[in-house]
């Protein structure tokens, strides 16, 4: 392991008459080395174990931490201070027992409630399996529907070509399955005996919190293999649709990316808690004022009247003058008047919160019959905050919408397909008559598009060829002619299914090939490169070689980025397609543009060399790959655009309307076009016809958005719909 100098400290020892100067040096990990099946080697680096404690307390820390949290309450601190005063005989007029009993009772009740909440939370976040004995460098087996216990390098899988499917909802909230693939050299190590003999060494980046990035190298049998995020299974993921897989533990416990993104458990305070603290402070201020007034009265009485009794009723020591007597009287009055501070208020609030949590659990109107799931209050400390909500921030896809995508319309070579229809009068097209591999659940109503496919129009064929090749979908054929697509996003699944029904059927893929069936004829393309999609690029491309040997790049992505990379001869077609895209966006549909580019052999060879160099780079790898992608994705020819419908979930408009009546402001974040966002706003009743003005704020930087917002009338911010186009 390579370390980097961080900070040093000196210390001096004096032993047997001599001074010794030494130095402590602290280092941070800069590079991680992991050798498979070699605990002795890995333990030299003292990597973290896989033991993780996600609870707020443990047996040792519960009492001090809980008491510290409880004394954040002003009333508890006040009564502790009062108890200390009552231990001073000169000022105490009441027994300390009268204060300590209610204080201990309040602290005990709250402590029991906090311990119960923490225990319930712990049982919900921990699985039954104990993974604490797993160490970095171990090879572990995962089975279907099992949580990934640590950050693993995928070695092999029961699926062909070392593939496996994971769900990352615990990491990023997305329920779509994602594909991970092992290196081809390790995918053959499916047998436990072979895995036990595996002695490869991984050199990779140190622990970090970047979920979408991993950079490392595997050294095995005098060869090195580059590793990326596609080879990793992160802690918190769930293995899906995969019988089993094996992985090498790279990061464990607190070093995993899941825990690197987890902050410390904070003590949360509600608005009611803050209000009660403020009230108690005001009451305490009133108490001090009363004590001061009474102390002044005591001083006046002692000076004017009490002095006459000094000969036969002297002051008790150490009181020697009327001012000191008044000072002690002030604290005595604070003790006597302590009941004005309502310590029982905190107990009452805790009991109300507990009862409220049970009412939430028992509420039949919050029961989901489809999933047979009732509402569950997992904590009793934040319930009242549900009634104090002022703002709701929401995603659109999968939150307001069903996240079930359907291919609705398309534009090909300037022609729009997919007419509006009344589903009760027009029957969907029957694809099964000429395409035995068609999906029975796919619905499309425009006969002219099917006729264009059967007539052999080149642009239409090339359009659906792009949809059948440019994706990361995996195909599984459960029986003859019964294809099941496993897509990382519903959009890809909808587009590949559309191509399938119109005769361009994606059948299977290997790391180097893609096999389709085009109008009944099996065609295998050589997969030369995949230019991945990300939120910055907003597009995805593949480079393939067809059976005739011609190399072609296929691309699909957001029209705003794709149109910038088209050849100049596409200007007229781009204008027509833009009109269609605006129309689709106005209907609330999700749109993508589709294009292609022919690559001469010499250009491909030169670019492939630069691409391989960027892919193998150990520093600035992402930037180099982005530059290589940008270079090749130029001068493309436009084919058309797609329009996909994602319907609103049931009850969304009614729910938003009710929230709006409660004066709750709702913000929705979406990556759709502006026209689509406005249409969705009207569909879900966030925007209504009663709104006199709708302000559209366009900006590419935080400063520009602030400047535009500052120009708007302040009264319009009480009820607004904001959409960000990313």
C-alpha cells in the first residue's frame, strides 16, 4: 500500500537524565492493494473489518450520549441546576428529594423511548446474516435476492459471460436493474476449487464516496486487466435474477462506498422542541425577574427593619450584611418558584408522540391494499413534523409517474408516425401475423409505420436498427420465441421492444457481438465499442461492424446535444424533426433523437488506438474517454426521434391539489424538455388555468438563476412550480 505524508507531531521524553526527541507521523491511504485468498498479506495493511454499527447507541455509550442529548432540553438543564442549588444548605428551603425524583423520572421515560426507537431502527436496517467475519481479500458467494455484504470485485456468475443483475435502490433510489459483468479471464472461475486457487492482486483507488466511479487494475498470471465500475458490486445492492455469483472483497465495513456516503447519526430536534425551549427560556426569564424583585425587597427589609433585630436574632454565618442576605434570598426564591417551569410538559409531549405513532400505524386510510402494507412510524421523535411541512421536493420519473414507458410516437426522416386515437374505437396493430417474436403487450395504432417497414424504406429500417443495437439491454429466451428483456432503464426497454415488434428483434449479446433478427433474418454484428451514457453526455453510442464489413456508429440521446453534432447537410431535416419534438414535448412525452455515422476503416483504426489508450489510462481516465467520445461523435446523419409516454401514477393530481390547498409549496426536478415539464405540470394540477402568470426561469448557472428570480414579484413565490432542465 502506498501512503502519502499528511501531518507530523514532535514529542519529548526525559528518561534517566537524558532527553529523547521523537516524532508521530500520520498518513492517509493513497492506493489499496488486495491479494485474493491471502489474509496474512492483507492484514499487514490493517484494513477495516466488515463490522458496522449503524445504531445511535451501544451498551457503553448509551447513558452518556443519551443524557447529553436530553440535557439539550432547557428544562432538564434548569432542573439539574436547581438540584445543585438545593444541595447548598444556606439557600435551600426545600429538600433535594423533591427535585431529583421528577427529574430522574423524566430522564428515565425519555431514555427508554429513545432506546426502543434505536432498537427498532436497528432491526429494520440489519439483515439476519452476520457478515462481520468477512475480511478484505476474501472471496464470498452471493445468491439471488441477497444483499451485497461489502464492495466486491465480481469474479464469476451463474449467468453467461459473467453477467449479473443488481438493484441499487438502497444506494441511489433507482429500482431499475443494472448489469454488472466480470472480466472474461475470471468469468471461467465458477468452480469453488478454482476460486480457492485464485491469487490475483488488485491495485485500486483508496476508499471514497463516488458511487459511479471505480478505477483499478487486476494483476494475475503476469498480465494486468483494467477494472471499472462495471466490474463492481457495492454494499447495499441486491442481487436479482441471478442464481449466484462470486466476488472478491475490496472494501469492507466503513471503507465501503455506502458507508463513505453515510454521515454521523445526528440528534434531530423538531420545531415543537425548539418552541418549548424558547418558552422555557422566557419562563425562566420571568422567574429571574421575580427572584430579583423579591431579593430587592429582602434587601430593603433587612436594611430598614431587620437591622433592629440583630441584637437578639443575628444573621446566620456567613451572612454579614443585607446585600449578601439578598443574594442568598434570590437563589432561595428561584428554588421556591421552580414549579413555574413545567418539567411535566416534556413528559406529556413524549406520551402524545408515542400515541400519535400508534395512530399512524392503525390508520386504515394509510393502508396500501395492493402491497398489503400499512403505514409504520419507525420513530416517535419526529411525528409532529408531518404537520409542519411547508415545502415538498420531488422527482418526476417514478415518483409522480409510473415509470412504465410505452413507445407512443416517432419521427423518421421528416415523417411523423403515431396518430392520436380513441382506444375504444381503434384496435392496436396486430404484429403476430407477420412477426412471431412480437411482444403481445406492445400497442401501436399507426398502420402507416408498419407499411413503411414492410415496404422496405431504408430510413425506417435504419431507424429501428439503431433501436435494436444501441442499448445495454440483456435478453433471455425462456422458451422458443419467448424473449424477456432486462433493461437498466425503462426507456431502453420500451425502445428495444418497439424495434422488436417492427421486425428488428434483439436476440442476444456477448462481450464482442450483438445478434438480431431483422425481418426474419438472423444478423450478427461485431460490437467494436460502447460509448456509455451519463448525465453530462446525455447520449449513448455504439460502434458496430456489420456482416458486410462496414463500420457504423449509432447514437441516441437528447436532441439538444445531438443536433450540435450533426453534419451540416441535415439542416432542413433537423428543422422538421425539431417541430415534431416540440409537438411531442407539448403532449408530455419523453423524447430522444437518433442518428448514425459511417466510419472508414482507417479512421476507425486511428481512433480505436486513441480510445484504447484513454481506456487504459490510470490518471484522468474519465476526461480522456470523454475527449475520445467527443472526437468520434461528430458529423452524424439524423434519422429521426422517438417519443415515449410515462403516465402519471393513480391519485397524483388529487394529492397535489389537496397539498396545494394546505399552502404547501411543491418543487419538481425533471430532466425533460421545458414543454414536457409544463405539460406534466398541468396534468398533475401543479399548474392550473386559474394561475394568471407562469414564470419560466432559464439559466445555466446558479448566479444567472438567482438574478432571474430576483426580478420576479415576491408574491408569486407562495405558489409556484419550478422545473429544472438538466
